[in-house]
C-alpha cells in the first residue's frame, strides 16, 4: 500500500500499463464470439450448469468422451448458473468475462514476480511484454483452459517465492486439475523452494508434491475408472484405454525423433505467439482485406522488431539475475512442447503460456542492455509494433464475430424448432455450441441415430462443419426443413 501512496516513476508506468492491458482484455472479450476449442469447453460447462453433473459420453461436436480436467468447466458452469436467471445471452456474456479476469490477474502477479526477482525497471519492461504480446492477449480473451492454467501456475510460483508452501501446493494442484499440462510447473516450484530454503527443502518438497498430486490425482482416478487411462487420450497406446473417437485414435502415436526436424511446428509456434489463430498461416488469408500482402509484411516486420530485446537478453544471459530459475522455468515448458512434437509432430504455443513471465524477464533485461544511443529508436519501433498488434487483435476479433453473427438466424432456427434432447449430425464443436444441441459425428458407425443434420458445404469458419461428399449425398434422401440461401445452410430432418 505504501507503494501506491507514493509511487516511483516505474511503478506509475507499470500501473498505467496494467490498466491499459486490463481494458484491452475485457473490451476484446466483450466483442468476441466464442470459437475453436472454446466451443467444446463451454458446451460442457453449460451442460454442467443445466444438469448439475459432469458429462461423460455426451457429445458436443467431438466424437469423444469428456476427459479434460474439469476445473475451468466447473468455474464456468457456476458463472452460467449464477447468470442464467437473467437470460441465456446474459449467461453467455458473463462466462466470456472469465478469461480476461484470469488474464488480468496473471498480468498483475507476473509483474510482482519480476519486481521480486529483479527491480522495478526490469519489472516494468517485462510487464510491457506480458501486456501486449499477442499470445497473452488472445488467451486472456478466448475461453480456453490455458488462461486458467497460466494463472494458477504463475500464482504458485509467486507463492513459492514468498515461501508460502501450502498455498503454493494448492495452486499447483489446481493447475493440474485445470489441465494435464499443469504438472510442468512442479519442477519450477521445487527449484524455488530449494533456492529459498535449502535446510527445509526436502520437507517442503514432500508437502508440495503430496498436496498437489492429491488434488490432481482425483481426476486421474476418474479417467482410469471410466476411460481405462488416467491421462486419456495421452499415452492411450501405452495404457490401452478406451478407443472411441478420432482424437484417441489419431492424436497420439509412437515417439519419433524425426519430428524434431519438422519446421512447420516451429513456424506454427512463432505465428501463434504473434496472434495467428492456432499458428495456421491460412488464417491470415481468411478475410479479404485490402493491401493484405502489405499488411502481412508490416506484421512480420513488427514481430522481428519486438524480438530485438529478447535476443539481446539471450546474448547477455550470463548477467541475468536468477538465471538458473529462469532457465528451469522456460526449460520445463520447452520439454512439454518437445514431447508433443516428438509424439504428434506438432505443438501449440499456448501450452507455454505459464512460462511467458520468465520469457518476459529476459525481454525486459534485454531492453535495458540495448545501447543508449539505439534505445530510443528501438523503443519507438516497439511502441509502433505494439499499436499494430493491438489493432490487429481488434480487427481479427471483430471481423470473426461479424462472420459468426451472419449465421445467427440459422443457429436460432435450429435451437427454437427442435427439442433440447434431439441430436444433430455435424463434426463442428462450434455448431454444437451455437445451436445448444448434442451431436452425432458424420463418420460415426450409426449416424442414423441423429434427429437432424446441419449442412453447409461453404462453412469457412469451421472446416469440421463441412460434410464429406458421401454424407452430403446421403442427406439428399431426407426432408429439408430449413434453408438459408444467403448463408448456404440447410437443415435436414433425418428419417427415424
């Protein structure tokens, strides 16, 4: 509180950046239309709120059971339940505010960690990185589980640095209960408690491991019972768990060192860090914008400028305070990314979100190390890049929301004219989310168990909504109950 009463220059700057970062996150979330994996996450959360139980074999656009650690879904379900009395639109809007809340708290805690490990100036520079790097903005807006994992992981590090062992263990356990990847924060925490108090390091390590694993093991046990694999669908070829759904059959294969040479994995990480959804280059070409090639060139130049302090920080890494801790923190999540690449030949940058405060510290350290005569020019270029990143986020999210809104009539018809327990043929988790109906996969062995089919062969927002030619031909023999020529959507009533 004394800092707030008489703040120094860098504290004032930091407060201003935090406020701006929080405003950007909540504003973007308010105009954002749920898409991607968030559709599946929130469909399950809505099911929990309406049925007061955790789903298992219900399907919401994926032909797989509910396997994901449920903490995010439970919290979202509680928000749904609290606001559904004000109408479904109010509940849908309220639950979208969860991610910016978690992202904003992560921003504040990351700043506190940087300040404790370094100084206020480095903490301020690190905060700039965390506040405006597109990956941090995106997953403080999108309703993905990764934002909660990042918050709980960073919180556990903060508590470990304050030597608050039991709360630290609790936060780490909750991170594991939010996503399997939460376990990768444990090496970082153990490193901290060893550095902080070597005398009691063994005792504290036992407490942290016992408490965190006890919390996380609740869900491992559940998946073992119902899916015959504690970490389903990961390592399903080892545990010989339930083989249902294309995810379990195709996601995980045998380890292959050749996958390391896959440049697409590294490229997709780079693209996602700087705002390209899922690191898919085709996403840049989705919208028909004027001067698109010029805009892409400017974006690429901005990303390279923004990385200058990071490369300078790497160069002067030997001068970095707490170098061992920073290396452990980043290294733990590099191992996670490497495991995915070795196993499936791909990974996504959002898995590394919990390590971004450590990356930010290297960036902040590097910015200070840039020579004085060059620093003003570099800072000016970085400021322009940041403005570009933020504007790109607003354009990207607003255009995507507008595109989703063009199908609003189709979604409302499907919801209003069908019973709640009736199922639709679709491979899209976002069609399921928007029409509030469970689904039958088009490639399922018994698609005839569906009551309706949602068909749109030009649905560019989600390619999983596009049916195979064989399924599309099969639908011709069913009754067409709805058609929208503007959007290309057709809804069929399936023969019972």
